[in-house]
C-alpha cells in the first residue's frame, strides 16, 4: 500500500494534537493497519505554510515560530493552494467555527471534496450548515468526509452509533454536548456561584470564548444535534429545526431550588422521535439521579442512545481538548483507510 | 453477494433473542449492508433440531414446543451434525457456561472453526479458557470468531475498544462486569438488606443462578477480564492470573460503613498496567462519587477505558438479557460480513 500524503490546515491546539499523534503512532498504525504516511504540507494563519513533497519533520513543525524559518520547502501557499496540491491525498482541517456562514471551513470542505481529496475536520459548522451538500460532493467524488471530532471530541460517539450499533433503530439520543455550560451549571450548584461568576471562571480556564454566545446560547450543542440527526438518524434537519434555549436564563435560585428537590439543572440536548416525528431540542432541564446525564461532571460530555436492539447505551468522555480532538482526526484517518483498502480490522 | 446460511445452537432466551432480531431486521440488513441470509438449521437440547436447506420460518421456530412437530426438514441432528452440515456458513451458539472445562461450548467452537465455519457465541467459557487456541484455529481457517456478547452483552464494548479507539494504548480497563453482584450490593446499601436476602432476591428475579457461585465468587467477571486482556490488550493471561475475590465476605456492616464515608462498595473488575506488568483483579472496592463506576446502578454494566489518546472513555449499558445478548450476535454477524466482503460501512 502506498504512503498517504497528508496536509494539515490550522496549527492550533487541535492541529498540533493531531500532528503529535501522527508522529507518536507511526509504528502502530503501520503494524496494525498497514497505514503509512508523510505529512507533506502544513498551513497556519499565524505561522505561515510550508510544503515539502519529501515529507516534513513533525518534531520541527511542532516547535513554535514561523514555519519557513526552520523547514525547507515551498512557502507562502494559501490554504486553498495547499488543498490543490496534486500530491496531497488527505486534507486535515481545524479552523475556527463560524455557525452563521460556515466560514472558511465550509470553503475548505467544498474545495477539498470537490477535488477528490479525503477531508477530515473537527469544524462543526460545515456539516451543521451544509450536511447534505457536503455528503453528496463526497459521494460523487468517492472520497471520505470525516468529522468524528465534531461530537464528543475524541470520544468515539459517531463510531459507536454507526459501527457499534448496526441495524439499530434509535428512539432517542440525549446528551450533554457542551462542556462549558455543564461546567458552569455545576459550579453554580456546588459552589453557589452566580451565573456571571461561573462564566468568568469558565473563560479564565479557557473553556468559554471571550464571546461566549456559542456555548451559553446553545449554538454549539445545536450544531452537534443537527450533525447527529443527519448522520446517525438520516433525518435531514437544519439548525432552524432545533428548539434552542441557552442557559442565560438559569439563576442561582433555580439551581438551588432543583437541588432541594434532589435534582440538578443540566443543559440537555436531545433528538427524540415523537409519533414518528423527530423533535430536536437544546435547553436547561431539571433531571434526577436516575438519569445517566445527572452524573456527568465538569467538562465531560455524554450521549445516551435509546435503541430497539440493546436497550439504552451510554458513552461518556472528553468533549474537548487538543489531544482528544486531534485523536478524533486520527480515528477518521484509520476509518478512511479501512474504506480505501476495504480492510476491516 | 450470496445468501448466508445460518445455524443456531441453543434456543433459550439468547438464541431466541437473536432469531427474533434476524426476523425483524432482514430489510435493514439487506439495504444497509447487502447482507442476506436464511436460517437453515436450529438445534436445542429441549426442543430437538430441524434442518431445512430452503430456510426455516423463524416465526414458527419462535413458538414453543418440539421443532419437528411444526416444521418440515431433517430432524434429530445433534449439535455436531448441525455444525458439520456442508451448507451452513455461520454457526451461532448460546449454550450454558462451564468455566471449569469449557463444556460443550468449547467443543462446538473447536468443531466449527476447524471446519472453516464462522462461529459466533455468547458463551464466555471457550474464549476465557482457550483464547489462544481458538484464535489460532480461526486464523488458520480464515474464519471469523465472534464473542462481542461475552462482555457487556449487546452493549458494544469490544467494538468500542477495537474499532472506536484505534492505535490507542490502554493504561487500564476497569468495570462493573457482573450485574448480579452490582444489584445485590445496591440492595444492601439502599434497602439495608442482609447479604443472604439480597442473594435470594437476585435469584427470585432470575439474575442469579440457583448455584450462584459464578456471580458472587467472581468467576463470571474473571472470565470477562481474561477475554478483554487477550483480545483488547493482547496480553495472553489465563483465569489463574486473575486475583479474584468474591463478594461473600461483604457484610451489611461494611456497606453501611462505606456509606457513612460517602462511598459505596462495588465489585470492580480491573486490568491495570503497573510498571509495564498487567495486573488483573476482581473484587469488592470502596469507591467514591468521582469514580464513574459509583453511578452504575441495578444490573447495568460499565467499562472505563483509560487511554493515551483521548483520556478516559466510559461505556455503560445492559450486561444481560435475551434480546441484548442476541443483538450482540447480530453485531458479530455484521462485523463478520464486513470482513468477508471487505466492505466497511
């Protein structure tokens, strides 16, 4: 099997997480899957870009500073020029999420898939906004479009639903899909923090952005629900179909009240079939301790699948983090390779 | 793709659970995986056996009574004769577990795999006792040996570890692998039951056998650990390598004591690498609420994988039940089919 030639767009914590794993896991990926590769191009808004058909030294890429200072190769390529390089087989991408327009991530996805490149990204916006279009471009061009990292980061959530639960019908999928709001609500409950203080702490810890709207207004969870509805349930919903409520309205008083009743307020995201019609919802819910989501702490994420085959299955794990999200892309690389080689291992 | 010809040995709740699913899921298995099949032979200690190369009507098989009373075909075949039928491609098997000798299940496994038949079973004993031998017979004969149902029943635990977490190193795998003891310890804690009363209730509910040793002495969990160590961690341990302690020694007093400290006694099964050496252990542990296993209730099972790639991933779900265990065999059928057709979907 020929070496795959990989390109990475975006060298933030997620992109770097992937490159570190590609460096660490070379031997096991070759021995277990016959998967060999070179990273031939990397591109970053801050650090510039570099392309070397012989393959880049990842250790060097992972040290700070402008890429062209320490690596030889073609420099100053734009992300689109990197995608267009004829000897790039797989484009990895980790760019900021823009849920209004899809941003540059959507343009990257279209460009790569249309050019017949496998495309693997952790950016939620493109599949949330343009699922149908992107899946159909990928199908036409017979390439793999991977976005395992958009849901529960490196925790294999899409994998569990699609590969682990074949032929199952899902009555519902419920989850804690946003770690930031889960962290905030828990601080309010356990430390008696006011909403604004919990938000400030989440920002201080780097969980929430300086504009926290994506988390606390529910956009982030909404995008994830749309992706799961399309991909797992084959229901072609869009963000407008989600009944979305943020946690801005939740007061310390509400949280205390719930606690008195032995309950807990969580921001729950759900896809539930009601008489055959799918209802998608994000919003604060008062849940009790019999609910598996009651016990999801800190920035952990979880999903509960209610099936017609094996009752209720819960998966729980990290919902963010550079290494975990980078790993989600490594998972997709292996998955893509299984398709490509028709090897199932 | 040709129709697969299936045989089922053992028509208890698990075997019946599988046959019901094979009947229900025909259309989706064909449309999603191109997988078509006939069940040509069934065999049961109580209900006799029947073989019809044209395929058996599953609805009729699933009604009670001697099989030959209502179905035409060759009757009175032994389970070994069913395995030997030249037109059987896949043998499903759900016979009682005998952890001392491997019982008839081990003989079935050897016979089927040696004859070049795919073999799928929920019986823990054969892989726990003879993992290396059976894997090597399967490899030599290029057939699939499936036992997803031996761990967490239909909850896709082996699938998650092997397919969902590729190229990961596991620092540890810990879990609640036995529902009966989890149920008993919880009754002691929440209802103040004495050990013997909790056991009697578990027997009344059909969770524990009349000889409850397999559950309460730890044999059941021990077998599961051995399977996971071999299959997931590639560590060739045997049951003798497991430090096994049952829950007979746990008193109501101990449980109350733990509760006072905000803790809970659970029968925890673990595989932990300690300076590169694997330690396998089953036994009661006092755990606190930060441990995901603290929140595993009733007869639910759970596994916590500590990885070097995406931190800690937990999966939770049914650990028993006819439909769930039957579904585990359906999962293996799909998995086998992916290997066979080199289709990855």
